[in-house]
C-alpha cells in the first residue's frame, strides 16, 4: 500500500501539514480505492481510514463541527451565527436552525413570511398551497387567507362558493346568502339567483307568494307571468282568476265574448284568498 499526493508519492506517515496531504489518494496494487479529505493529518492505509484531522475538524471525514463552517479565505473552521445550527460560506448563511427557529432563504427566525408556514418537523418555513396567501400548514385545507381569484370557505380557498354562499370580492371570502336564497350575488334578500324550497324567485327576490300578474311555478321555483288577458292567475299562465277590463272569465279563461250557450259570465271572479 502507498499514498500518492499532488507533490509525489509518499509512504504512510504522519503529515507535515496541509500541503503534504492535499488530494491524497489511497491505492492498492495500483487500483484507486478512496480520496481522503485534504484535512486528514494522519491515516491508516490498511483500514482506509483517517485517524486525525486538522484543527477542530471532526472524524471520519474531517468536516467542520456542526455549528462551524469552512472559511475559504482563512482555510479554517469558523463559528456560525448564534441562530444557525449549521451554515456554509459565511456565518450568516444558515443551512439549519437552532430550537424554536425556522429556516427561510438561509436565514433563521421565529416567524415565517406570508405565503409560508412553520414546518415544525423540518424546522423550515414551507410554502403554502398556491391558492393560499396565508396558511397554518400544508395542503388546500390549511388556508386562513386566499390569493386573488380565490375565496376562503372554512379553511379552503375556492374559485366558486358552495350553495347558499356568495363570493365577496372585498373580503375574498365565501359569505352566507340571505336565508331564503339558495344561490345569490350578495348577502341581501334582493340578490337571489335561486330560492329555497317553498319560495319563488321574482327578479332577484325570493318570496312565498308571487305578486299580482304572476303565478308560483313549482317546477322552476320562479314567479312566471300570467297570460296578457289575466289580472291574476294560478297553476299556469292561462288559468286566470281575474280578467283585465273588457274580458270575461269563463271556466278560468278570459274571453272577449261569452261563449254560445252562456248568458251571465262575469267580468271578474272573486279574488283568491291570498289576494284578500
């Protein structure tokens, strides 16, 4: 066994300094086995191990201690910042943080910036879900505020709100509709797009009874307009309860003349109970 260094071949012996061991390589019958650290000051070629290191470096690889970094200028191990558990290149460029601190952009702090959260298991500030501007953890169900175009519902950011909620652009939240609305554009009772059961949509308002000239259509959940001859109607547009002037009600139909065989059709019938 023998060592080969940049400045020639040397027998296994204690080094006389850093230059003496620079790029030292272990060979066995001419076959490369391992490159030892340039900071190894003494090694055992038979075991292929470094036995001692330069200055305060630690075995087996002669690296700087955990809270130190290698300074290229001085070629020595220097102490990291008091906040860093480990660092590189400079004392302020942290790679990991001490207890209760979190790593973000090579800095350690006790808080994480907006768009990130404290990942306790890794001691780093990890990114929120893309929809979240502020979050408490990973995934789509840990949001406390949303990015533009998203709306907060419980702890999730959505592009459209569920039934009975509307998108409030000012708060970027899903806010509750009026109790009579199933779908709405804001929280007032006059902003409905669809109504709850037993209510009917008239324009943008949900009501239990439709106004005169309209009837409650259960299939659509809307107030639909009566026939042009009817003042009021029910069940369908031509089932008239009362007729407009100059029309006569015959069997819930408004006519301009009474049919043959009749003599006393009325201009109007008694109003329905809801109109009384």
